[in-house]
């Protein structure tokens, strides 16, 4: 990759962030759907990081006890269980499978 391409990408990212900083707030105020969607972004990012750390091992996928624990936690969150129940059930299921 040449330095020109790197500079062009840096300018593009910078301008995108600048536009988001000035136009993003106004857009969120005018369109309630965007505001609701923006409130979901942190949870989606955290979920993606958890899944990536659970099933990725370098360049391969690893399906083991952790994957089952995350699946149990996902089902419990979907069923709207309390957070303490979700964490405890995921830990117990993961520990039992590792026995």
C-alpha cells in the first residue's frame, strides 16, 4: 500500500468522523428511529467482541465449552432473565461441560 492511499484513507476517516460530529446530533434529534438504533450500538459492539473472543482462535474457529456457555447466556437474555441468572447459568454450564 502506498503512502498516498494511506493518506487518502486517513483523510476519509477523519472527514467521516467530522461529519458525524456535526450532523449526527441533528440527525438523531430529527429522526427518532436513528436515536433508538444508536442506543443499541454499544450493546452490539460488546456482543460482537464477546463472540469473537469466545469462538476465534487465531485464524480458526474453536467450538468448546465457552461456546455453549455463551449460547446459554444468549437464550437467557432473549428470555429476559436477570443478569445474575444469566452470568451464573453460563458459568455453571461451562464448568459442567469442562468436567
